[in-house]
């Protein structure tokens, strides 16, 4: 008889069993049927072990996070019941159930518990289950796979372009002209991309509170920085750090912000996610990067400058020019600071490097330029935007593209383009995390 005391079992092994439970009907400790549609992707950050999982629980399709433990009591031992980051958990998975209490989230809601040892009757490693795409890809020619991913990448591009078109038209209803509306949409899209996943909404909020038509009329880099950082609520004086900063550049920003001319309703430091973030990606540094872009294109405006950049870039080998138009090297105070009074002993990387510039190009600049070309009746702009997208070289990996590459056994493929990577994202968001395996183009 196998018992918990006779084996040394790890949480990693329990997580592996959970991933192999795909397509299996299991019974929770509450005697509810749990059907695993998609086990989710491994979370490499703080929070639940798996994100974007899809299960059927009691005939109800549920999407969210899954937390895995060796013992069910670990949920309380690890303090998850007091952590709001776990409120999106839809299933608690444990190898052994040793807790008399049910699993409750921080918001008070109960979560079903799946005890693997009971549900699988100690035969978890014998499960032969794999995702449908893993089975179908074994004999699939890589050329066909790349074609499918390219098509999916095109669909993602069209989807983004359509979203920008709708956003421009909606914005034009409340602004004086469609060009001003388009400029605000572009500005908001860039801000959204600068926020990464953890600060997307705060950056969008900042773009709305400090709109493009207002800040573009303000002359000088320091004024733009003061307005953006002050509106964001991230200046030292707004964060209780008045006595910590004595540098001249910071004092100048504080003095500008304290002038009676500011009108924006400010955000609070608590509106931003400032913990567990790679220091070079801090919101303060990304806001500073945006100020440099606004200053760089102040003559023609952000809209005119970015669109001209797309028009002037040749689809064949010209992507470096486009990325260079978005990169921002740090200078002065920001050459060696992550945040106010948070310095580095060595020179930091760019405020906005080539990797992030490439990501913004593929996700924001090119689909936006395509949508604006259609609205403005500029077929050359639409052709240029789509051509640049199709030939855009491979971008830096993120947690989802790495997950999908592993799922499709593409970890060692060096011939993927940005369009292929966008295809991976499109398939994940529209099929994997939606539990629509049977409708996925990789399987159909």
C-alpha cells in the first residue's frame, strides 16, 4: 500500500500529474465531477501555479487559475487564503487531503478541492493524456505548421487593426477631429504596451488623464516628464519621499509640478503595481521613456512622426530603422536610476530598448498604421504596414510564447518570425485558454 509517509513527494511532481490529467473526468472531495479541458500554462511569477486553465465543474465551464500543493493544508500554511492574488483560482489541486477545512479564497468564496491520490487511485503516472495539438503535430510537416502559425498571426494583426479602427471612430465622437482622435488612440496604445501585463490599466488611465493633445502643447522635456509623473502620482513628494532626493533634476521636476498651471486629476502610488517587477521595467522609467518619444516627435506630433516612420521604412531589411525610431537611451539622471533614489552601480540598459521597441512595433504601431491607412484612404500606408509586419524578424520571447513553443515542440526552432510568434499568441488566447481544442486550426 502506497502511503504519504513512505514516499518523498514534491510539488513539482504534483504539478506534472495535474498537467497529465487532461481530458480526464475526476471527482472532487465535494463529490463534483471535474473535467480537465486545458490544464493552463505554468506561471513563472508569483501567484497561482497555473494560469488560464479551463475545466468543467458541475456541468459549468470555468476559466481561471489552478493552485497545486502536495497537501491540501498547504493552502493555509502558505497564506493563500489571505492573498487577493489567488482570488482567480478555480480549483485547488493537492496530492493528499489532510485538512478538515474547505479551501476558501481571500474574498471568502469556496474553491473545489481535487485530491489526486483519491481521484486517480494512485495511478497518476499511467495517464496517457496529451493535448490534441501534441498528438497531431507528431507527423506534421514543419512547413505546414509555420503556414498555420503565419495565418494565425495574420488573424491577430487583423483583429488588432479592427480594434484600433473601432477605438479611433469611438474617440472621434468626443474629440474635435478624427486626426486628434487617432493620435490619442496611438498614444494610449503605446502607453498600454509600456505597462506590460501588471501595469496595463494604470498606463491607460494615465493616458486618459494626461491626453496627447494637452501634453504635446507643452514645450520642453522636463515639463512633459513632470506632468506625466505628477499625474501618475509617482513623484517623490507624492510618495512620502521628500527628504530622500536631493538631485537637481528631481528638484526641477518637483518645482514644475508644484506650479499653479497643472490641472490633471492625479493618480495614487497605490494605483500602480511596483512590487515583483524587473527594475528596468519600473513604471517610472517607462513613463520617462514616453516623455522622450513625445519630445522626439514634437515637431510633427506623435501621430505624424510615427506614421512617417512607417512610410519611410522599407519592408526588406528596414526594421532596424523602425525600431530605432522607438528606442530611447537613458541620459542624465536616468542613465543610472531605476526610480527616484533607486540607483545602480553600473549604467543601465536603455529606457526603451530594441526588444521592447520591436514588441511595440508588432503589437501597436503596425496594426494601428494599417487601420489609419484604411480610414484616411492611404493604400500605400496599409500596404507598408502589412508588409513590415509579415517580414518582421523574431521578437523576444514572453511567458506565453515560451509556453506555446514548448506545447508545440518548437523550443529549438530558429526560423520563426514575429508573425509566427503572434500566431502562437492568437492560438493560445482564442483556443487554448478558451477550451476550444476541437476548433483549433492545429487540430482541424
